C-alpha cells in the first residue's frame, strides 16, 4: 500500500505538470504544481525510512504490530498529502501523527534487534 501511495503521488505530479504547463525538468512555476511535487518528494523521503522500520519490526517483533503502525503511518501520510494540497498550513497534525508512527516503528525495530543480539 505504501508503494501505491508513492505511485499515486507520482501520477498526481504528472497530472499537475500537464494542468499547469510545467515542462520537465522544471520543478517550479505554479504553486499548485509545487505543492504536488513537494507532496511526492516528502512521501518518497518518508517511505525510504519507514519501510525498513516496518520490515525489521515485522521480522523481529510483531508482523501484526508492524501492520498496525504501518497503517497509521499510511493513513496519516494520505491525510498529510490531502491537507498539503488543499492548505499547506493545515498539514502539521498529519505530519505529527506520521512521525509518531514512524518513531514507534523504529523503537520497536531497535528493541527487536537488541533483543536478538542479547540472546545470541
């Protein structure tokens, strides 16, 4: 599902390029395009660090717990994208929730790694 979110944000940027006449490789020129582009980049940046946490957490702690936190992260990133596109100033609550889920994923993953090392 995270990969689908990344795909959707990419499609959104492509559509915004056409709608606002932004020719590649330009990444600026119309505020609504720039929002779409930042949403995509923020999503990619966050996914690159949340996916490893998700996988490590699932492997060493709980696949169910990882799925639940991953779902919270995903839902909050969708909320973030929608808020950012509509009114950037209102994206903060979604960002905070996604960072809480991210932090809990990494804390659990780190605990799992330490537990495996200590019992080896």
